[in-house]
């Protein structure tokens, strides 16, 4: 605490020489001048520290007692203030910094997009850039309504958007268009055919003429429910066939994987290169752009600078870290390889079928350096596929 | 003058009152091995790392040790810090 006070008030260290220099300490005590760190200078004198405000008085008292004084050093804020007294640039610096911060805060240095699900941020940023809104754009010049119309024109998936500018950050809020569900035009004449080969287990016809029956095996493309209906009047009637055709289907899918693969082993050798990203301008903080590492991964870390209070600056410190690795062959265990393939085959089956599998069976076989896994599955699913009536299509 | 101090000492012993202190004689207090407080001194006579000598009524006070320094000095009180090895009164030639 004492040190902090001394720093604020400022101190001066003096050396006093003369006959019986100890007398100077008595003078200081008598005059009520605070001093500290009194040290004897091998009988030649005495040095001590006094407050900056007492310096002149101390010197005067020393002169009156026929002592010679030598100022050893100054410290503290008054000394610093005296040093910078005539450096006018320092007075200009704070207002200049404030002005710079104010001017910079008028521009957009960060764009945050919320609400977009199907449209990528890059796509939206590109459209915004085309319409004059990007990093470095003056926030006050954005005409939100005009921008909204232009963006909606360019990206029809968007139904509404707005840009909220707060400081140097622009928040782009997007609402995407919700597509109406597909409707079935029941007036359009349609057949139902088999999408897959299978054994029919359930057949319910709501509209149309049944062409097959339960227990019958049908081939892919075979007509199941016809939209061509005979009429009592002799005139053929065309309807939009509707129905459910559930059938047992069988799948056999194979996948193979090499047991030996190339893996990266990191050597621990790293190199880092730093650069500053000011707006869109990059300033490299290194001279040599080359890397001494043979094979390496590059990882980029970005750190945005900000002022106290969370005000973001348009400056980013970009650190590129290069990690050296050696590519070497690694052998995978058969169990691990089989687990990878089984998981992949299950996902593939789920993508191909509409229903749940009734049974699943895996067969594993090793063929040289490869492991093959075959999935055999039996499923129950709706195989009906609604298509336009072929006869009418030909006409 | 020496007889005068002897008489004062005797009276102090008899009455139990701090008459020597009241008469302005120096008072030395040692706090542990690192601090010495001297009241009623008459200024610094000698000052070095190993010896600090203070004037006093009737005798000089010598504090000896190593790394000695003056922590505070006022007309009434002197606080000496450092590794203190001894404190003694010196009744010298100029002793009253």
C-alpha cells in the first residue's frame, strides 16, 4: 500500500555528503520531512528517499547545513508527468483513439446469420455482398427494405429477412419459406405398380381394379392396381388408383474394406505462423512463407480482438499451426472392420426400405487383404408405386 | 550530575513511579531481534549498517547488529530495524 502511495505521489532519492552526514537525518526529523531507506555510503555520505513534493525543501535544508546533495533518481507519477509534459502527441493519442473507435464502430465488422436451415451461410453472405452488405460496409447506409426485396428475389427459399445493426455487428435474421405439402390430384388417372420384387402379404384397394392377390409373388414393375375400369355402359373409365400393397422383400447387400490402411502418426514437431486480419486485408507477421516440415496438417485458430465492454474490433489474430505427421500403414482387426461394415450396411438398408426389417443376417468372409460382409435381410414394406396409366401416356 | 541521576534512580525505586522517563531520560524498547524503538533521543550521531548511535540525556544509545536501518525518525521517536545483536548506553566524556 505504501509503495502504491509513493508511486502516486512520486519519490526522489538523494545522496548527501559533508561533515557528519547523519545530521541530515536529524534535520529531516526535526522539520517533519518523511524519509525512508536511509543508507550509509561507507562514511562518505548518506542516501535516503524523500517524497517528490519535499525535494526542493530537503535540498534547501541540506544547503543550509553545508551539505552537498546529489539527486540519484526520480520515480513515480509526477516524474512521468514531467517527462511527457512537452510531448504533445501523447495528449492527442486518447482523443485520436476515441475518434478511431467511433469511426470504426460505424462500419460492419461481423455478420451473424440466424434462422437459415436449408440455405448455407456462405450462400447468404454472397448474396448480401452482391447487394452491398459485407464486412466494411457502413451500417447507416443499409436500406433494410430494399435489401430484403433484393435478397428474397435472389433466394426464393427466403420468405422474410431483416438486418439489425448493433455497433459493428450486423445480425441477419432469416425466415425460410415453408413449402406446402404435396397434394394428390385424385382426378389424374394413375396405376399402382410394384416398386420392388416381393411376396404380397396385404392388399387393400381403395380405388382401381385389383390385378393381383395375397400370396402372389410379383416382379418389379408389375401392375398391382389398375386405374383403367370397365364400365357398364361399355365406355372405359379411368381412375386414380389408391391402395396399400404390403409385401415381403429380400435384400442382399455386400461391402468390402481393406484391413490395412494408411494412418497419420504425429511426430510432435510443430510450426506456427501468425498473421493479422484487418477487415479483409491480411498482414503476415512472418518473413518466410515456407514450411520446413515434410507432411503436415494445418490447423487455423482465429482470435477476434475486442475492447473492454465487448466492443469487437475488425482485427483478428490468425494462427496457423502446422503439425508434422508420418503416414504409415496400420492393420485393423477383423472385428473392428466387421463392425464398421455392419453399421454401414444397416444404414444402407434403412435408406433402401420403407418398412422395418423382419430379419437381419450378416456373413463375414476374408479375401486376402480385404474383409467382405454380406447383409441378408427380409423386410415388410409397401411396394406400391403410383405411376400415370401407360396406355394414356402413349396416347 | 552523576549523583543527581543516582538520586533519581533511588526515588524511582522507592516510589515505583516512572520518574526517569518523566525527567526526559531515553527509553529503549527491543521487539524481538529485529526492531528497536528509542524514545526521548536527541538525534542520530552515527549511522551505518552495523551501528546506529543516538544521542540521549545522560548517555548515548548504541544499537549494534547487521543490516540496520532507520524505519522512522522523528524528534521524539526513532525506530531501528535490522538484525539487532546489542543495545547499550555509553556514558562518554560528554556524558552529563
